[in-house]
């Protein structure tokens, strides 16, 4: 005891020393600014948001947003092409700094990653074979409907079916990618596929498949998407939020929307509630 | 790596993952069984004096052994779909894996039969056995012993290759893992769990096959 008291006068000194010795915490924002490169994870098989153009270069709205963000930060943009499933591993393993990859902001996912404020809003829509007679959403009730696995629209469709189509004799077939869903619709393997309105507009306009057409829009609401980064990067998330806010205010997002999708950019706010 | 592991989502999904493991096991056992049968048929057809039959078997074996299994699964699922033939994911995957397994097993049988001295068949026939009896009672038992270990390897391979089934939309262990991964974004946890389950399934399967082999080949061991 006496020994402890002898040394107790040292305690404040030790505390001060340890505080001084603690390294300054460099967050993701510092890392990006210091490295001079902003690495964005983008899904490149989701046109018109992300794809590779005729020269095999990354293109699309998500890609252009990354470039705009990098320009405003005064750094170089680097596009890291990922699949849907690779978005999170890419962030966590430090291969990318932010995922600008049309990611729906579900609470389930927010348990793992940090979401920015919304930067884009989609609708869900049915894709039909050209000879389909379906005109309204509820006509899909007893049909075989295809959807890409693990997407928000897959869980929304399942939930809608459980709630509204209790006596349904139809089934839901899951596919590994958007392209598989389109192929299945064009082959007639499924009577309809579900995807986002932008993707469907794009695939119907492209001449990859001749025998498909856009169908009714799903009644289960908008798909609101944000940037994603590592959950505890608050400083970085704040910066990203401010970027989205400013890019919307000064018309950059509207310009990119007009360029890649056409028409008026959807409202990013949710009426009656703060984000 | 700045990452906190969360195992609770995996534990909550464990019943579904285990259920999907049963699909994996089912698909593997079914494909192995069919592959063993078709492989034997292929082996005999390949020795047939009729050229078209021989060509058929040779083509099958060559394609099965020299193209990726992923490609084979795609052909059964999407390729046939182009012609309006819609096999379910389950059927496509079993068909593709048995197609592949038959190709490999045909070659394994060839090695097995080559290991049985020609004199055995002659001796059996001299003793008044028919060709079928000679095959059934003299040659096949010895072939089985020769191919038993390569066969267990093949089975391990099928269990692991069945994971490609998720690309045809089959909800076996990998497909189910991918599903929960995209819902929860707990990528590392779910894939680690899947790897452990695969390891356990494969180990158990090998132990069971070893036990079966131990019983089957009692006589041989006693003779030594």
C-alpha cells in the first residue's frame, strides 16, 4: 500500500504522457485526402447506374457521381468494379472507400454498414415477355415470378405475396443476377421478372432481348438508396451527406439523371419526417 | 481490418442453413448414384463394336472431363431453356453433376477393369459361368475394390461442386448463404459458417464411406 502511495504522484504524469502518446486518429476522410485517390465500389452490371461502355471503361450514373465527388475533393477517382455481394467485403477489406452502388438502405443492412442520406430513388416494376397479357400488378398473383436473389425487391415481393396473395398458386423463382432474370423472362421460363424501373427501361430500350416489355409498377413503394461506407466512419459519412445535399442543390444530380435516365430526378425527401 | 464480427445473424439463420445443407447432401448423393450407374454403362458402350455408340460414349466422356462443371450446369439450365425445355434448378444441377460424374467414373471403371487380370474372366467361363455371372461374381467385386478410393474422392468433389448449383438458382448451402449474406451484409460470418458446414459434411461423408468400405472388404483383409 505504501509503495502504491509512493508512486501515486506519478499518476497524472502517466495520464498526460499516455494522452500525448496516443496517435492522432486519422479517419477515412483523411485517408482519402492524403492518398489523393477516392476509390468507389460500383456494381458494373446494373445499367444505367453502372456498366462498362463500348471501350470497356466504367460508365453510368454511379460512376459519374463518384467522379464528381472526387473532383470536388480534389482527388483522383478510381472505380472498383464489384458484384452485389462484394460491396461490403470491398469496403471492409479496405479495397474501396465508399460504395456508390445503388444500395437500398434497409435497417437490416444498417446493422452492418453506414448509410449516407438518399441519393437516388427507384420504383420496382415487372418485366414481361412481349406476348404477356398482364396489365395490372395483381394479375401476377398466380404466376411464376422471377427476381434476383438478395435484392430489396425480392424480400418486398415475398412480403407482399405473404400479405396479399395468401391463396396464390404462383411461385417466386430466384436468380443470381439481374441479367439472369431478364434472360429467364425472354426465354419464357418465368411469366414475369421484377427489377428497378431504370434497369427495365434500359433493358427494354437495348436490343439484347427482342421479346420483352415493361409491365406494371409494383405497389410496394419506392426503393431509396444511399452511399455506403464502414459503419463507424462518422466524419466520412458527414462529408458524404453534405456532398449529396450540395450535388442535389446545385443541379448536378439532376444533370446526371437527365443524362443517364432522362426526365426529372425523383424527390429525395420523405414527406413528414426528418432523416 | 476494422471489423466487428456479429455471429447472431448466423445463429438465427442456422436452421435454414442446415436445411439447405440437406439439399446439398441430397443433390450430391443423387448425382453420385446416377453418375456411378451411367459411368458403368458408358464404360461398356465405349468398348462396343458399334461405332455410333462408341462415338457417343467418347464424346460424353471427353466433354464431361474437359469442360468446367459450371458450364455444364449452365447448359442444362439456360442452354436447354433456349429451346423451351425448362428444367427446375434442382433437376438441372443433378443432371449436370451426374453427367460430369459419369464421365469421370467411366474412366475410373476402365482403370478398375484393367486391374483385374484377363485370366480371371477366362477361368470363370471355363468353370461354366455365363458372361454375366463372371462379371457379377468375379470381376465387379474386384473392380469395386479397385475404384473404391477414387470413388470416395469423386464424392467429395461432387459435394463441393454442388455449390455451383446456386448459379442456377438452387437454394443449397451456398445459395442459402448468399441469400442471407445479401440480406444482412454479414458476408464474412456467413461464408465462414458455410465453409465449416461444408468441411463437416465432407468429413462425415468420408467417414461413412470409410466405414462402408471397411465392411465391404472384410474378406480381402482376412485373406491377407
